[in-house]
C-alpha cells in the first residue's frame, strides 16, 4: 500500500542542468516524506566544522607524511588544478582528497 522512490544523490552538476523536472519532480510532488542521507548545513556551519575536524595542529605537515614519490605527484596534481598545496599542509588528508576529487568536475564547469 506504499510507494517508495529511491533517488541517488548527485553532488555536482553543470549549472544549466534542470534536474528537478518531469518524472523526478512528479515523484517528489507525490511524496509525503523526504529522507536524506545528510542535512546540508549552512556554509558557515560547514566551514567551522571543517576547520574544527580537519586541521592537524600537531605532528608533521601533510606532505611530510608522504613518500618522496607520492609527495612529488601530490604537489604536481595540486599545482595542475591551481590548488596551492602549501595551504593544505595542516589539514587531514581527507580534505585535499575531497578537493582533488571535485577539481576535475569544477574544471569542466560543474558546481556543488
């Protein structure tokens, strides 16, 4: 007696893509409840969380944790995408990893 729509999330799209239309919009309109994997917090809340959870104030810098070969490749790829690797030296590895995962899409005109 219940219809459930399962919709996978897309985290980056080109700005001109209008995804909430047609069958997708109809399913959303018919739904009584929406359950999401994560609540999207305001940007300032997210920035504060990243600063609180993603910065390492002690220990070696990020690039010092890498082998010489991995460090060279990391710095090269960051530079290729216009990302100053030095800025990420005190961050936990997950922050530059996410940044690098999104960088190719950003270069192609996608937006979060």
